[in-house]
């Protein structure tokens, strides 16, 4: 059973892919990594990796979705049969769907925190609060499994309702309203930061070119960010690509997605750090920046409660646009494979992911450090689930690059890309050799036991083995151009 729905407008895939890419990571992780790793030097490495790794795999994943017109799992099953390739390649679809399922389970919990802070800001509860009060409030939130479960439930239900309404009435209609609104809100927050913060310090923090601060770890972080920020390897792009119009340009769309995603991260960084530095605060990392430092900055500024509430609405919107892309790959598979209705499939996916998310909820309180779970696995449930996704996504991206680069014929790729022979040659070289090598480094870096100079050494061995397997054993010679 094939899914033949197509986006009503050519530009909807761009909105959908950008919505999937723009999430919590853009609003705090990318700006922070940039400032801590040489500013402009980090951005240069990131941009180069986006071109050499991100865009080629983005094109490849979209191409697989559009060529199959099916969910990632059923689509890869169809492509392996039509290309007489080993069924082992079906693991691409399963890795993507598994990643989406696991990520949604904890992403919904973290995004739910924004509901709490939206309410706190708009009601003025944090106005004039000091650092100790705001920090204690965040700790109290994490210590409350009841509140975390409530927010987790509200967020995942909202996401499920959008996807359950269907491709056109649900996802497409919501994205047309949501994405432009989010960009407008982001510009409002930036204007507020320019007027009330220290935009000069923010620009210096983000864009000063300091190559000495860019370590090997910084290079790997830039490579990893360029991969993860585009939502590659988790099935969303392939699922959305299945609904992409045959007339839309893969290359131009992929470049546009990368540019918009990066621009949003840059603008968010300027807006956030202008407020942070304007309030005389230091840049934090992770949840501390988003949920402690920023509320403190808003608490000390004029109209901070209102703008702070608007900002956390932005965070919620960005999170929902990402979460609906996490539901779609699994829901589409359930519809195709088991002939469920879309509401039934979405309900099954959301309930299962919600239940798994309870492990993340309890990781911050009931099953915090020192519990039996830590003793058994050496980490919290949240850390374990996140580790699995950090392995599944790069591994899926690696296989996507190899399959698209080696299994798809010249004529197939040219039909989908509709591009010049020169760009086809560049893309195929990048997706066959450069992208897999880079993603292998990202993949190996996600495994705690692989450190230091073992990464490039083992990475090279993995790639050589992958090329040998892909070229010699998994693709019939008759399928090569």
C-alpha cells in the first residue's frame, strides 16, 4: 500500500523540513557551541560541513522518500526490492522510525518545561525575581514528577492532534500559520534584545573569529551539529519527502532548508545573548541557559514578563513543529502496514511514546542519580535513551548516504534531482565518500568508549568496510550505472 498524498504547494515541504529542523537545539545549543568554540571559526567549519555532509544527505534522504512515496520503513522495503539489494538496507527505515519514537519520548518532556515558563512569564510570577529564586523554581519543577507528567501530556497531545488531522488539514495547515508566526516572534525578541540588551557583546561572543579556541572536539561538535540540526537520519525528512511534489527541485530546496535553519540559529543566538549580556549575566549551557539565565534576564528588563512569555511561546511553537515530524514516520508506517486509520495510528504512536517518556520524567526525581537504574546502566534513563538516539541517527544517516550513493542509478538520480551533470558528479562524490566518513566520526563520537585519536582511526576502518560491503555484497552489479 503506497501513500500518494502530495503537499498542496511546492513550498510546503520547505516549511515542513524547516519546522522539523528548527527546534530547541537551534534556540540554545547552536549559539552556545558557537561562542565556546571560536565563534566565526566554528561557524566556518559548520558551514563547510553543512555543504559537504548535511545538504548531500538531506538530498539523499528526501530522494529516497520521494522515489518510494511511502513511509521510511515501507519505502526502504520497496526500494530494496526494486533495486535487488540486500534486505539489510531496510534497517534505514527501522533506524529512522526508532529514532523518531525515542526522541519524541524525551523531547516532549523537555519541551513541556516551556509550558511552565510561558505561564510563569505571562502571569508575572518571575518579575523582579533574583537568581536564587529562579534557580530554586527550576529545581522544584524538575523535582515534581506530577507537574512534568502534566506538561509532557499536554505537549504530546497537542502534537498528536495536529498529525492526526492528516497531511493537508493537520500538518500542512498548521505549518503555514505556525512557521511564519515563529519567524515574526523571533524578530520581535531580537528587536527587544537590541533595544534593551547588549547586541555588541552578543555579536562579539558569536562571530569573533578565533581559530585557537576551536579544538578537535570543537570540530567534531560542528560536524555533529550540522548533521543533527537538519533532522537527518530520524525518518522525518524521508516521510515528508514522500509527499513532495515531483516538480520541486531537490537541490534548491535542500540548500534553502540549510540556509533558513542556520539563519534562525544565528538570529536566536543574537537575540538570546544580547539579553543575557545586557542583564550582566554569563552564558550558561543547556537547560540552565534557557530556563534559568533567560528568565532572570527577562525579570530584570522593562516589559520582560510580556516579552518573556512571547519568547517561550516561540520555544513551544518550534518544539511542536519538530515533534509533529517525529510522529509522522511511525504513524505513516502503521497506516500503510496495518491499514489503520490515521487517528488510530497517531494515537498508538503517541500513547507508546508518552509512556516511554515517563522514564525521562522520573530521571529528574524518583529515579535520579544513586538509584537502581543508575546501578544497572551507569546512567539515567534519559541519558540512556538519548545515547541510543545519538547512535541510531548517525548510523541511519551513514546508511542513507551509502544506499543513495551506490544503489541508485545515474538515471534515477538525474530524474529526481533534475540538475546538471557537474552538480550530479559533485553530489555523488560527496554522498559516496565525504559524507559517510564525516558521519562515521559523529557516530563514533557518540559512543563514550571511543575517544581521542581512536575516532579518525576507527572511523576510517568503518568506512572502508562499509564501502566494501555496499559495493561488493549489497548491491547487484547490474544496478550500477
